[in-house]
C-alpha cells in the first residue's frame, strides 16, 4: 500500500494524490468535480492562477465547509496554487498571492508554486528570467514567514534552475512540480530533488492521455497491463509515479475515473513491473507539455 502523504522539508504532510484541475474552466463542471472528489476522499486540490478556476474552487469549498453534513473544515483540505509567468516579479508576485487568496476564499494557501522559470513576453535566453524569478521567490519567502502560504515551491524547474536558487534563496523550495511519466522519467531531476530535500509532484501522468489506449506510444504499458488485470492503464501509470516517490494530481471530469484514480494508493506494482516501464529507451523520451530546458 502507498503512503497517503509526503512529508515536506518543513514537516508538513502533503497528500500523495490529489485532484488536478488544469483545463477545467467551466465553473459548473469545476463545482461538480470538486464536490464529487471531496466526497470520495480526495484531500488535495491543485489549481493555478493561469487555470482561471480558483474562484469556482473557492466558492465550492466555502459552500462545503459551511455545511455540517460534509464534516469538512478548511484545515482538512490541502490547496496548491501557482504564480503565472505574467505575474513574476517582487510586487507582482505578492499581489498575485493575495488575489489567489481572495478567489479561493481562504486566509492561507497550503502550497504556492512559481509555475514556470520564465516570465511572459521574453525570449528564452533573456537574462531577465533569473531576475524575475529571484524577485518572485523573495516575495514567496516573505509570505511564507507571514503565514499566508504554508509551503513554497516551484514548478517546471530543471536542476540548473534549482542549483541557481542556492545563490539567492533563504528558504529552499519544498516542492518541484514537473511532467513525469515513463516517456518523461526525469531520473536525474528526481534524484536531485530527493538528495536536496525537495518533494516531487508529477503532472501529466498520462502524457495528456497520449499514453492511454488506444495509443501505442507506450507498448510497455500494455505488457504490464497484461500482467495486472486488476488495474487499468491509468492506475498503472499513477502507481509508477507514486512508486518513484512523487505525488500525483490526475485530472478528470468523470466520476468513475475520479474514483478509479483515488484507489491506487491501495495497490503496488512489483519490481519487475516497474522495471518494464523504467526501461523505455532514452531515444523515445519526450515532453507532452512544456520543456523548460531552454529557459535561461
């Protein structure tokens, strides 16, 4: 059985599986999905300024907390949100956090991340990226000390970006959220994060659905699925991430899939099954989302 939590460097216990909400902007769908997820037992909701759904999530949570029948309080739910690239900078980042707090109808955010190591409307090699992300981090450190955010971290940061932070960060990131699946295994980054006390959260565990049937991009998945008729392909991919010590945040608007994703914490892949997925040839490795390697 998987651990239900990942302990961050500041001692907080972050749920190891949560509800992803990227691309879910329809407020009616967001409200339904969040409500269903919490009823099923999800306790982490992952959002971002750029997702444009913080207000719908905040309204839904406020409604649920106000009803005694749900027996849920704010402290029972872990909320992660993120700073958009266009919000990078000392004052802009602070304003963005307060805007998220207001939309989410909360006095604090459990985890706040810098969404991308770059700033909007700059060429990838611009030296201004470092300036802005350093300023943003200083703002997050200040808000962390004030208790407005309980943990701070980054997203889509490479080893180079993380090493650079040692030159200016008073508080090192507690989480790095990145694309992670067998075609984007991020082995060196995972090891680096583990050695430096940075928890890892995986997004795009299904390769934006490109790894799931009927796709044949990952034939190794079919091999494992044939050995494990008790698991769906989606569950196998989530278990692969969890067993590489990453938290996972799958998104779905289907009630069946929400339930299916959540129960993986009660399962395990064998070492042989993990090895099948780990041995994907390096030449096939790819990002389905964004590749931050070129951001100076």
